C-alpha cells in the first residue's frame, strides 16, 4: 500500500515543438513555434489573449490538429493533419489535461470521475482503480467527497477533482489550460498549492496562465507568446523581471499594472 | 315578449325533422362497403336493395327521401342526435336498441351465416368456436353477430366494413367470419376460396329506426311496409337482389301477426351489467398498456439509431435519416396503420413473401406503425439532447484517452438521456393516447372495446366514464413514474 502512494507519477517527459504552424482559414494562429521543454520542468505560457497560448497547448495532445511542423511528446511524434489515432491515444495516456471550466462528468460521482479512464480505457480492475483514486483524492484533500456529485462541489474542489482525474492515468506530463481563471482568489490558492506539490514529483507541467505571481514563484521557464510567435523565453527572472523585447514589456506592464 | 317566444317555437317546428310535410326526409345510411344494402356501383350511382326499398317508400309515403352518408357504427347515436330522420342500413332489432329507439316493422329477416376458407377441417360448426383462444372470427362493429360472439365467448375481431373481414379470412388472418346472410351472400358466396359452414342460424329482423318520439313517422312507415308486403313489391325487390328465401317467405310475407317475426334470441345482447362489460374493458386496457410499452420501446430504439445516423453518419446516411424523420412526422398515423395492416400483406405477397404477411396481426401492425411514427419524434428529441451536451465533455473524455464510441456511450448518452427525459415523457403520453387509433385496424384495445360496448348497449355515458377512469388509471401512474425518474436522475445533475 505504502509503495503505491508515490508511483502515481513516474517522472516527467520532454516535449519538443518544431516549427509549429496552425492556420484558421487564412489566419495563422501559430506561426512557426519552436520550444524545448525539459523533463520535470514547469513551464508557464503567458501572453496577451489571442496570442495562441491555448491553441499551442491543445496541439500538444492532439486535441487540435495543426498544419505544419511537428511535436515530440516523449517517444511519440505528432505530425500535421489529423494524426495517427494510435499515436494520439498513447500521448493522451501519458499527458493529462485540465481545463479552465473543469469538465467533470456530471452524471458520475467524484470517485467515478477519477476511476473512469483507468477502468474503461486501460482496463484496470475497478477495485484497484478505486483504491488508487481514493489515494489521489486524499492527495488533493477531497477524500471525504468521493461520493458527491460534481454539482455539489465548489469551483476549487471541482478543479482539484479534475487534477486527480488526470493523475489517475499515471501521466508523466500535465497540460493546464487557465485552470484558475474561473476561480475566486481563495480557491485559486487551493489549486495552486496542489500544482506546486506535483512539481516535486518531477512531473512535466505546461500551463497557460494569467497568474504572473505564481509563474514567477513556481515556473522553471516562462514563455511569452504573442501574435502566434514566441516573443520571449527564459527563467521567470529573465522574462518577467527583465523583458528584452518591447512586446513583452508592454504586456507585462499591463498585467502587472 | 309572447310574440318573441312564439316566433322561436315556430322556428323550432319548421326546422323539426318530421312535421314539415314538404321537406324531404333524411335517410341515414353508410355506403362504404355497404353492398348489397346500399353502395356505389361501377357507374358511381347509389344502388342496393335498401335504395330500392327507399324509392318504393317515397312513393307510398308521398315524400321525397334524401340520402345522408353516416358511419354505420354511429347510426343510432346519429339518429338520437337528430342528424337524420330515420336510419335504415341493415339495422338489426336488438333488445338494447329497442329501449332507446323505435323500430318499424321489419322489411327483411336475416340469419347469421358462418363462412370459412374452403376445406376447413379443424371445426365443423359455430358451437365449437366458443372459448377457443387460437381461433378468431371476424365480424362487424355494432352488429347482432358481434353481440352473439361476445355472448358466446368467441374470440373475435370487429371490422368497420365486411370487405376487410372477408379479405382477412381469405388471407388466413381469421379462421371464420360471422355476418348476416345478405353480406355472406354478397362477399363470400361467389368466392371460390371461401365456403359456408353449417346452416344459417340466429334469426333476426332488419327494421327502420326512428327516434322514440316520432310515432307518427314510425306508423306511416309501418303502413307503407305493410303495403309493400301485400302488393308484392318488397318480395320483388329482394328477389332481384337474390336474398329472398323460404324463411322470409313464411315468416315475413306469410306473417299473420307480429308473433311470426317477433322471434328474439331471448338472452342475446340484453342485460349490460357492469360485471359483464368490465372484464372486456379491462382486457382492452391491458392491450392498450401492452401496445404503449412495446411501441415506445421500439420508438426509443429507432429514435436513437436515427439520431446517431443523423449526427455522426456519413452524408448519405444523414440524408436518409432526415428523410425518415420528415416522412414519418408527415404521414398521418391512421393512414400508416391502414397501409401496414391492409396494404402491406399484399405488397409482401407480390414480392414473394406471403409468409411475412401472415405475421402482421392488428397488434403487430399497430406496434410497428406507432413505433415508426414516434421513432421519428424521438429521433429529434434525442438529437437535440445529444447536441446540448457541452462540446467540452467530448474534449475532456478525449484528453483522458477515451475513444469516440466509448465517450458517446458512457459520457454523452447518459447526460443526453437526462436532458431528453421531460420531452420524452410528453411523447410517451401522446403515444399512449394515440394507441386508440389502432381501433381502426380492429385491434381490441380500450377505445375499441368502449365503442363496441357503448354502441351495443347504448350506455355511452356510463361505459364512457368507466373507460375514462381506466385511461386515467393508466396514464396518471405513467406520468408520476416518469416524473419520479426525472427527479431521481436530475437531482445530482449539473456542472
């Protein structure tokens, strides 16, 4: 049992994005993105809205097909077009995703939300999946809520369930799409605490965020995306405190007030 | 003031049915499938032995008589309501009817004739059919034959025209048909596939029905029929139509007193007590409930299939799905049931599949028709329910590695079912009420039982109330159950 506690997470994986291009009709949303993400790093994607942050994130697990370049996620490579389903399926089982609006399954209990994918997709025995799910819920401090329905939870609680759900597949990476944007400051904190805790497990985390403070504190790398391009990339200190480009300074001046 | 009232009274008298000597008498009769009584011939002229009798009656009464088309099974209620002045359409003098209307003296004496398929060997007389659950006898709504079959506990199906009854006998859907001799002669005597079984029995008389208050008219018609018997014109007409026989010769033409034709099967029809008709109504309610549940289950399956085809199928399949929905929402249910029950067997026989046609019982046709129609409504309900599940649910499931089929089954569909539940409940109640349409294809469901019993006993209000209570006893729990389900499923639903 005790040995079961940690292996929810088995070390991060690296992500390499090469010349990524995504078009929407005539408009280029991503214009040749190049980015290397080291295993175990937490990377914050910041930048003005419409800059392509969320689109980039969704390209990493095949939710969004792209038009040019390639994405390597661990040992799997995504190519332009709709991609090979098998490749995408493998990536989705090694990289979890958490959404801004939670998207818990409303007809399932908290526990069932967490066990759904291991049991249905990976064929794990329900009893084993339940045990593990309870440990994960313990970890996000929601063990007592396992039989509730999502509708009976607060926003922060829902988002922590979503994190437990993503972790249930034992991912080596986590994609977070503005996961605190729909929360009030107090519950935001609960979620960010859980996220920082995960960092210690060596999970690779890519997060789109507006929490500049959190990015500065927790992110190993900060990437500022504007107009479909990487405007600036570096440590939090480099990008946030000493931006080199005019585009970055303008954005930071606005968000930091 | 007095002047005002006398004006009203004068108006009432003028429009009254009988007293105005100049205006023509209105004759209520059903020409649909009405040979040899009264029907349209090949030249679309109204002919029949009753038409000839009416022409003779016009001469004897010295009044014009105008034909009024009226459904056979509603002739007596129509007469009591005042839609016409007299009804004459092979109306049998039955004890229960005599309580409500005045019959004139008879113009014909009928007997019942059992007709079977040629070579029938499983039974040799009417008596053997009593209590046989595997043998079904066709007859017509509101006839003495129907009352006889009910009394004797013979399984039966009631049609609105004789044509369909004899045709279904030929098709093998019925084991026999019991109807008055004139119809048997008209529809079966010349048919090489059919044969009469046994001697005609259960005599009765056809008489003209007049509202109970119209004694003067009844007396005048009585006198005219007497004259027609005495001057031989009645015999001449009936002989021309080949239905005059020795029985009429001795009991009608040779009648010296009313006693000659006052033979009434003493216990036929009379005594409509609750204990007698309630079991029949309950059986109708059972059929209605069964039909509702069976066809709703079919509608749900069809609906889901069509909805999925329309949402996720390849383009041609989507077009077919839309075509299905538009077609079955547009075709009247009654028309569809008529086609499925009366038309489809001959289509199947035409393409060399007569065996399948035999499976199309009234219940099967009603089940299929209701299922197909409500499947179209369900398809639209379920499509919009599926579409109203947020797109994010698909993405969340995809991000967890769930394939599309699995996502649909375990994530989308359970949520769609909850969304679809209230409109689906409404659909179920509508279907429940629409099962009454199946009475048109002889299915003995609740509405049909009501019509048969009410028209035979003329207890429209009493039996109507009990029928209404039975309908409510079925629909109210149905509504409560689905509301409880809605509550249970909806209670924990939300984002």
